[in-house]
C-alpha cells in the first residue's frame, strides 16, 4: 500500500500524519490508527498493552517499526507520539483483533497472494500494472509509452548491476541522467509536478516519458560501447546520454513551442488544483 493509498484509507478518521521531506515518506500516528480500528475507549492504553501482548505471543517488538515524532495533542500541545510509515502500520494492524481491522487484513492476504502469483508468472505483474493505470484513467498510448520506458530502464539497471554499480549509486546515476536531459533534478521535477511520495514516472506526460527513455537508452548504449565499469565511468556515460536527450528536447521545444517539463500530473483534482489551473 502506497502512502497516498494509506491516507485515502484513513480519510474518514482523524489520523495525524507528518511528511519526512528527506525520506519522502509519510508517518502516521499509531495511537490514532489503533483508536480508529479498535473498539477501545483508551487508545493509548490499548497500544501499550498491545505491544506487550505481541512481544509475548510473537516475540516481535512493535516499537522497532515506530519512531517518536512531535504531534499536536487534543489539548493543543506538541507531544511525542509513536508514529509509523505505511508498511509498519500494516504490520501493526495485523495484531488488532477487531472487525474494523478485518478489511485491511483481507486486503493484505489478497496482495500477498497476488505477489506469489507474480513470482510464479512475472507476466501477471505487467497485466496488473496495465489494469491499475487503466483504472486511473491513463490512455492506451500513455500506458504503452510507460511500459516501453520501464523496459528501457530495466535494461540500463541490469547493465549497472553487472558492471559494479551498487546501492545508492543507482539513484545518484538516475538523478545525473535526469538533470542532464531536463535541466532539473528528480526532486525538483517532483516539486514542479506537485508530487511527494508518488512515482514521478507515473505522473509524466508522454513527452517526458519519451525523453527519459531516450536519455536512458543512449546512456546504456554509450556505457556498452565504452565498457563502463563502476560508478565514476557510468557517471560519464550518464552525462553523455543525458546530453543527447537534452539536445533532442531543445529541438522539440523549439519546433513545437511546447515545454517538455510541465506541472501537469495525474493527481485527483482538488479545489486548490482547480483554482491554480484557473489562475
């Protein structure tokens, strides 16, 4: 469950949340979630006893998937409270014996089963992705461009994996390529699009997807030609590949009069978004 899905799931309840800009992740008040999904009159006491019960029964410390954050209490004061991200919340919900928590548990079982199916037949994950995008109103042309771009991306990361790129270097290389072709970093691009935890590529236009794919395709072919090994050499390939896509982007913008990087996205329309469009 993505952060935005978690927020939507709890919209009918008053769940305090806080966004970590560095991690690009939402954290939610555990006590508020426990109070919403249990029948306890005292959510704080329920959470305290629940941690003891889970440790005794399962040998697991729920506190290890929480962090203390200051949030405004009912009395208006800022107080330290246990918070967890979407993944942690779903683990906590599994230990709440309440009818209100049952839909979440059934959803977890469904997702787990689907994941097992995809492991046995990877094509299912592609079909599911296409179905999800269709439900979100994406056009067939956009979906095809998105899937083609992902295939190009996968071939590039496969090359990196086989040639000494490790850990955080994947994100660093991705950002370098993106900065080169678009003149903005991935983070800046997300800010332009009004995104937080959402996947940037899922909110790109067809043109943005196309130039991203061109940059990554060119990067891989340059890396293969130069037999790039390790992070520094792949940085050089990434800069060159990004510049090729940038030159193409500038020509495209000159001839069409349209900017490739825009603030458009596929987020649900809100009153604020409508006002911004009118302005």
